C-alpha cells in the first residue's frame, strides 16, 4: 500500500513540473518577463534553464531515479521561485486597484502553493522513492515505511 502511495505522490508532484518546464522550453517569453521583473540577468537563458531543470528533475521524480537528490532540488526550486517571483504585490499600470488586489492575492496563493509543494518534496526526499522505482531496481531506495 505505501509503495502505491509513494508512486502516486511521485506522479502528482512531478507532473506539474514536467508540464511547466515543457511550456518554458516551447515559449520562454512569459518566464523571461518574470525573471526580468525580478531583476535577474540573462532572462531568456534562465527561462530555458529553468524549463530544462523542471523537465529533467520532474522526470527523475516520476520514474524514481536519484529521487532524493531531485526532490531536494525541486524543493529548493519551489522555495526560491515562491519567494522571489510570488511574494510581492501586483501593480499593473492602468489596471483598477481591485484587479491588482485580486492578482496580489492570487500571487500570494502561488507563493504558498510553492512552499507547500516544497514540503511534499522534502517528505519524498526523507522516505525515498519506494519499491516501484528505478532507485529500488538499482538497490538505493529505502523501503516504504510500514
């Protein structure tokens, strides 16, 4: 039963990153815009790197390969992106104040979503991928908790 739960956790945690990363690789424009807004350099290159990281790390978690490393890396990524890109208020010029307030609220929810997902990845890093993983086939996965 626990191995099925760990597999479900890996699927649910990884799908968002695989899809998000793939979209950045196809069209990095919006991500590059956010990176520029945060004052970071080389925005387009960083958008592509973020997309590649999300796809590779997400696939690693999905199949259970180097799961603990990938999970810790994705937890750090989630904390970084949550705090850097989603912790501030939104003030789009020419938008009504109520619309900016609503966007600020959604941005805050995105920050807490990223922080919460980081917690899920840290839990996965603590227990490992489970028996239904490449890590287990390689003899490096911890057994699922009883």
